[in-house]
C-alpha cells in the first residue's frame, strides 16, 4: 500500500486532481484543516505549507503503519498533526475546522454516510469540504479482448466495499446537509501496462479471477497484454468524481 500510494502521487493525472482539491479548499494562513484517510500524508504536508506555522493541518488515518511513515518527513513542521483513528467518528469539536477533505477513502469505509456527517459536524459554518472518489463502474483497460477486459474490470470492481462511491457521494453530501455542491470529473490514467499493474493491480486481479473461475483464460490474457504493451501501450483509467461543497 505504501509503495502504491507513493507511486500514485508521482503520476501527472494524480497531481492534476490533487491541485484541483487544494484550489477548492483554498486554505489560508492560520486556518485549521483536515485530511481524512490521509495515507502517507503527502496532502497533509501540502496543506501545512498553505496554512503556515500559525495554522494546523491534521491527517487522520486508521493505519498506524502508514501514519508512522507519514510522520517521518513532517517532524520539522509545527503545523502538522497526525491522528490514528477511524474517520467514522472524529475526535474534533463541532465547527473546529475551516476545511476538510476525503480522497479515495470513502470507497473503503463501512459507513460513508457517517464520515460525511462527521465532516458536517466538525467544519464551521461557511467552511469547504472536498470529496474525491473513484467510480469503479468507469474503469477502462485499452485492450482488444473486450470480453476479458469486462471480466477483469468487474472482478476488480467487486473487490471494493463501495465501488460506486464516485456517483453516490454527491447525494450523500446533500443528505448530510451541505449546500452549493459542485461536481466535476477527473480521469486518473495509468499510461502503460507497468503503471496499470502498479495502480490497478491488474496481474493479481487476473490471477485471482483465474483461481476463482478455475479457468486459464485470464492468465493467457495476461501474457497477450504484456506482448501488446511492447508495441502499443496497454493503458487504463478510472473516473474520479470530485465534489466540492459548503457547510451552511
Ligand atoms: C486509497 S488510500 C488514500 C490515501 C490518501 N487519501 C491519498 O490520496 O493518497 C485510503 C486510505 O484510507 C485509510 N482508511 C480506510 N478506511 C479508513 C477508516 N475507516 N478510517 C480512517 N482511515 C481509513 C487507509 O488506511 C488508507 O490510508
């Protein structure tokens, strides 16, 4: 997970949507902001630079292992704080945050509505929240074997707790009480076979599909796709739904 998150952060399409998130949050010096499900904390450091030494950027994650890695590069920033807890119940006072974001994490949690409710409770009136979630119903692989691509994509989609979070989060924000909800799409692109495997775990998915269906075809497809990639890149993508909303 740590290697994957580090690699993702370096991809141009990821950097583009990360910049969109920061622009929408627009954190000002001295403000308090939080990143829910912060992983390795790259965005927490970016937020800390924007709120400055008088502000606070808080990263929250359930994985102690990831937070220990996140803490390493941030020891010299007084604005950074990491909290190891479940984002479905936040240890923050009502209205204590100026802004808050959750990025590719609602897709994993048991009760996404509880996270949105906690965001509503902890962000102050007028504060901005941003939710960026993929919708695995939009996963594509550029390979001519459409039947196999569909099978692999569906198998991968079903490995997520909330695979359609992308399309669902807009109504979730409305139901939590947020206003002025604006949605836009961002395409997350893995530009080659190697990148597709690192980002979307295609090899393991095909291997697991072969084991589950007791069918060799996914394994044969793997070697065809590798050969195809040498002459014409096998690239893949998913659409990320980026919702920006305001607390009334
Ligand atoms: C796909 S990673 C995204 C990390 C980060 N937001 C980024 O953009 O790189 C999902 C993260 O959510 C965390 N996570 C999943 N469920 C969680 C929960 N219920 N409470 C807190 N963190 C959670 C995982 O530990 C992981 O770090």
